[in-house]
C-alpha cells in the first residue's frame, strides 16, 4: 500500500508518522538523544540518524513509500562538509550563546532590525550558535561547507542537497523576511558566505531522492504543524501548538505592506515570518517554557503525568473555585519578553499546596495564550482555535484554556500534528491531492467547549491577573 512518512525531530522525542489512504497508520517514537559537553547541551546526531534510518527501513519493508519529509526544532544548526557533520548541534535553548548576543547586540540590531528579521534579537538564534562554534574553535570557518538546521541536515543526508526551508531560516535571524533572501549585509559583517547556508525554498518543495523515494522540505516544527492544518482545512485558523515550548500562529497575506512592521505587534513579543507562498506571512507568539514548565512542576512533586496522584490533582482542580495563588513569569513569554532569566515564581504563600502550584501553572499558560490570541485577532479577525501537541490529552488544562479564551477549542484525533504536517508536506509536494482528500475524511476534530460558569470566573480572573502583572513588572523594573 502506498504511504508517506513525516519525521518530527522534537526536543524530547522524535516521531515518525506513516500516512496511507486509511489515514494515520502508525506513529513510531524514539527519545531524541542529547549529550552535555563542557556544560553545553548538544543533540547526538549519530544516535538520532541511526534511529531514524532503522525506522525508515521498517516502513519501506511494510509499505510502498511514495514520499517523506522531515521537520525539526528551530535554531539548532549543524556544520557539515563532504556529506558529514563536523560536530553535533547545540540544543536550541542552551544559554551558552548569551554572552555573544550581548557582545554583538548593537551591530545585529542595526543590520537585522525587526523590520527586516521579523523578530527581536534573541540569544538562541542560529546566528549565535554559528558564532559560538567559531569562537570556541569547535569548527573553523574554512572547514564548513554548509550550515543546516536539523531538519535540513536529515534531508541533506538523504539527498545531498543543502536546502533551507523558509520557516527555519526565520529562526536563524539571518534572513530578510520581505525580500525572502539571506540578509547579505549581516552575513558579510560576520564573514558568513550565503553559499555556506544553502538555497531557500518553501515548505513542500522537492529536495531529491533517497533510494528512489522522493524527499520534500519541511521546516520549523510549529510552522510545519500549521502547514499541515492549513493544507487540510484552509488558512482561516489560529493554531495553538503546545509542545515543550508553545507557539500560537495565524496566517496572513500582505496588504499595502501591512506586514512591514518596525516593531513587534505585541508589547513583549510577536513574530512575523515567512509562511508557505509568496506574500504570505505568519504572525506568532508563544511561551518558551510551556510543556517544560509542567514537567518542572511534576518533577518537584516527584510525579509523572501517568501518576495516580497527578490524575487526582487534575480532578480536584477541575471542580475547585478558580483563583491565582501566585504569579509566574519566564524568559521569552509575552509578559516580560526577554527581560527575565529562567522561570520565576513570585509571591508564593508559605503554605502553598500542590493543587495551588499546579493551578497557578495552568492559569499562567492560559493567560499568556489569551494575550496572544487577542493580539492575533486584531490582524486576522475572529477565527477558530485549533490546538495540537501532547497537552491536548490533559482535559483539565484544555478546559481551563477554552474557558479562559471563552472559545471552543478544536483538536484533531492525533496529538502528533507536527509529524502529520511533515507527512502532508510530502503529500502536497508530490501533488497527491487524492491522498489529501482521504485525510480530510479520516481525520476529525474533537471539541472542548468553554464551561459557562468557569468562563465567567476566568474572565474576572484574567482582568485581575493583568492588573497584578502590571504591578509586578513595575516592581521588577
């Protein structure tokens, strides 16, 4: 039977989805391997490649593979030469690059302002990982044939074509989002040859062949999930991608250069980036510590999501009166932006219970989601919100979010929307419109409606939280 495969290399896990005319046939999952060297965290590409190759061979033995595509986390880049990696890539969130960002911030702000890059300058962009590898002599400039994001590196290993998906290029801070070309002036300053990066193409573009299987481009994981959804259901949606980090995204077409913004469309954040065709952009904002924040709380509790005690806590929170026991803000959220380090808990009561801690985390994440959705709606209007990621399985959290937004939240009958998006990149790239129709019939939405009583409490709480954060930020400043 004909099949397509979508590879999703995530921070925690790597998933490979198989799609046939029957819908989602299988999802293979392996832990994304990482190493710590001299205090810096790296992805272990040798183990990762071996795991992916093993799964792809199993898929080829069972199905007739008609196409595949690979998406991954952004920002992490691989130095390659003559078909091989020179060194493993730094994990996207590692803070080792902060001193370099501080060192070059004035220059980068001049050469890559928001109106060119679509984002504020942040330490974890690919640019700083390249500079770090050079400054530490981990690799030397004359050794590097190409710098590639992990998704492109896997594609390169399969096809020998050094290509960047446009959405990954937006996470490098080295691209002009309006000209849809590398920012030559910035690259010249840092002595990076544009040819060392590779050609820029849209999601779904043909990359080459692997053992007679066509390989197509996918890009940044959150945006690849968005691509899959818009391919199936059109671009009139807001997509809430809830992984280790979260990103809430809407698609817009430029009118009268309205996407040529000189500053972020939100007070403390807001990305504008290249979407999936000419004159099409994405608008997005998110939280860097999303699923990771919940993982941290459970680690403090000594629990897992499968723990009986965690299930009990969720049930208790779902029926307790809603209140905010204490405040949270974190680096990269849309409350303080980059003006904070790590995760911060403020004004925690001395007798704070596990229930109150978990409830505070849920309310913080729901509050930041509503901030983003309300700002996106100023550009794209009232649109349905579709959620994806592992947290769609947490019914208490999703109920909180629907009630905080005052909106029905839709989610597909699979949590693996990013892997699905990668598979759809291959299907669309192959122009297999019949397979798209099969998928539309097989994949359906679940719905979570806002609880009327809870929504009223959440709306009051939203205003209270907003006032509270305004006071706290003044205190911090």
